[in-house]
């Protein structure tokens, strides 16, 4: 979303985004046999909706600085696992696509010889 947690939470509909993305990731983890305990899920959801929070992700900081990100290592892997497990992750897919576009802008794919 190209902002801090606080900025996202303050935008109309923004406070719903973090928990929705968390739910997708938790669904993938559960399908892989690693369910997220409810207390931990609540704790993370609280962090993702904290008003005024200056917190950002390393992916965001790399994106803002025009650097490469760990998009494939984090989101690409997660969405690939989701596909293999039959879990739908539309928000994570969108985030992954956004970062893949960034990656192509800073380092376009090389043509096959």
C-alpha cells in the first residue's frame, strides 16, 4: 500500500486490509499443517491495525528506495504454496504482482539467447 501501518489504518477501508491479508496467509499455513494459534493471530492483527504506527515492512522500504526486494522469497513462495494447496489468496496475489512489476522495472528480464 506504499505507506506505514498507521497511514493504511487511517484510510477508509484500510484497517480491514491487514487482517484480510493475514487471514489469507494463515489459511495457507493451516492448509500446510501449521495453523496460526488464535492468540498469535489476534496479536499480529493488532499490530497491523495500530493507529498512528510508523511501522513498515522491509519490502516497502526496499521498494521506496528503488532496490530489489525479497518478493519472490516471501510472497512468491507463499502464493506458490497456496496454489499447490488449493488455497485462494487474491490479496497476496495482487501484492506479489505489484512487487514483480517493480522488480521488472529495476532489472528487466534478459531475453533468451
